[in-house]
């Protein structure tokens, strides 16, 4: 894709906004399946939806970044002669960009995973897993 854009004189830039103090997260539309996951306890992604919504809301409200401050970064980037591929537009995006550069990929992903709220409760519980039928013994 990038090689197609360069001959046209277009630059590809990923502006990474991070968390922004806005109510945009409240306007996310769920698919019927996502809505079911949020409301039905037996759905595999139920804990994800239940825990992530308040987590995202809290981070958005605590963020010093505003839609206007991110828009200024976008405009400044558009005016650059040779912008880099990635532009972290908020303090948290800058922090994660730094971590992504200094940590091995597995360590970076492990850290992000550990930061998720109550992540140890996501997915099927050990009790629920133990009630599932056991796979047949490998014969061979």
C-alpha cells in the first residue's frame, strides 16, 4: 500500500491518539453479538465487556488530552515535509510507543495484558472448564 502512495506524492502517517477526554466511547455501537456478550453471563467475552467499559471510561475522563489537542497534532503532522510513520498524539500514546521500542514484543504484550482490569477473570472459569467433555486420548 505504501509503495502505491509514494509515487503519488502521498505520505502514510498513523496518528495514535491514545486516550482522549471525550464522550466518544459512549457512542460506540455494538453488533447484536457484542450486545449479547455484554449482557449474557454465559457468553465467552462477557467479562471483557463488563470490565473494559468502566476501565476505558475512567481513562478517557482522566486524560489531559482533548479532541482539539489531538486535532492540532494532526494538523501539525499534515504540514510536515517528511512526517514519520507513527505519531503518538497524547502522553499515554508516547509512553506506549516508548515501551514498544525498548521491550521485546512478548514482554510488551504481556505488560499490556497485565494492565487490563480483572483480566484473570476473563474467559471461562476453571470450574466451567472442568465441566467440559475431555478430549479423547491420543491413540497412536
